[in-house]
C-alpha cells in the first residue's frame, strides 16, 4: 500500500470542493476502498457537545454518541487517537455493529477546537497497526488543513 500516493489522491478529491459533507462522503468512500479488512469507516461531527453521525460507509450506525462515551466519545474527550485491539475489552464500548472486533478513532481538531472524529472498525481483532494510525492521522491532518 503506497500511503503517500493515497494521501495525494485524497488531496485531489478535496482540493477544489468546498462542501464539507461532500468531501467527508468521498473520503469515507475512498478509505473504504483502500483499507482492507474493515467493516465501517466514517465520521462523527461535534454538535451541541455530542458526536452526530456524518458521512460513512458500512452498516447502519449509532446516530449520537456522548462525549466521553465509547471509543469515539473517549477519543473526542481525550483529544487523542485511540486504537483498540479488542473492542469487547474496552470499558463502555458502544456496539453499533456486532461484527466489529477492533477500532481506531482519530479526533479532528483545528486550532484547539474539536470538530469530530474519524472512526474505522474491523471485523478482526488487532487489525490496526502503528502504520495505519500514522496514515489515518495524516488523512485527518490533510482534512483539517484543506476542509475546516
């Protein structure tokens, strides 16, 4: 997987489009195509101190997640990436899809303001590596620079 090429392709997708929802929809679709062994990828956006479901690829998902709850809410609250090898071992995990076994959540922050999170789930345990984390964090950095 050539992650630099993928970042360039994501940039090409978003560089000329100003609509946030359209861009998030395309990013989630693109990540769904290039990431192997995942069953959900998408965004939750902050609204009134809750994470609200945004564009995604996968099965029907939870619509609202309180800050501090589940993997997404905890990553948002802590403002740090959380990678969970076994979601069943994560205290307070919110099971939107019973097939998910591991998860990585990257907070989206601009100028110290939380915007939302990028959430990726896998049906396999221990799916996400340090390289995956670095790549997904770079995707979020690119988004913050050009979208928000």
